[in-house]
């Protein structure tokens, strides 16, 4: 059993970093009462890291094969996350909801991809930046939202 962990320590580290960083982002989302929380963001990051690691293994297995492009798997992660993000966006009245969640998925997938490639510094720096954006912008947006809601006229309602 120890041999398993020793042989796979690099892969385990990459996947664990992806999960932990995704959980940090998800924890912030839980604190502001959003639907997609720790599990969702951890899974997005883990899935992206997993596909990157698979892509790396396949590129070693198929080195020299004409037409094989390991970057295709990475690019398709973005497509898959776009589908997931689109599903999180809803229209309530005349306001869109879920855009921040969708963009959070997108960046979290990027963090997972960075962790999957072993680019831990990039993954950690990006996680810190996204948490700064979520936390600081939430603090700055609250007064603006109150002003906006107070002065908002809903033209879609018929009198």
C-alpha cells in the first residue's frame, strides 16, 4: 500500500491541491449563500485536474502518433465547463442570476487545470485572486446594490 502512494505521490498531490483550492472558492460561495458551494467547486477543479493528468499520460503513450494533439483534451474542458456554467444562469424577471457562479466555475476549472499540470504557484495565486474578487467586491457592491435597488424602476411590469 505504501508503494502505491509512493509511486503516485505526484498525481495524488496534484489532485489534492485541485480539490483543496476548489473547496476554498466554494467555501466563500457558501458564506454568501450561493447554490454552488464547496462540493461543486471542488468537483469542477478536481475534474479539470483529472482530465489534464489523463491528457499528460495519453501524450506519453501516443508520442509520435500523427494527428494526436494532447491539448485537445484541455480545450474541451473549457467547453464542458461552459455547458455547466450555462446551466447555472437563469433569468428572474429582468435580471440574470448565476453569472458569477458560471464565471467561478470557469476560473475554478482553470485552477484545476493548473494543478493538474503541476503549476501549483499559478493555481494558488489564482485562488487567492478569485477569493479577493469574491470577498472584496461583495463588500464594495453591497452599498451600490442598495442604491440601485432603491432607484430601480421595473419597466417590464404593466401598470
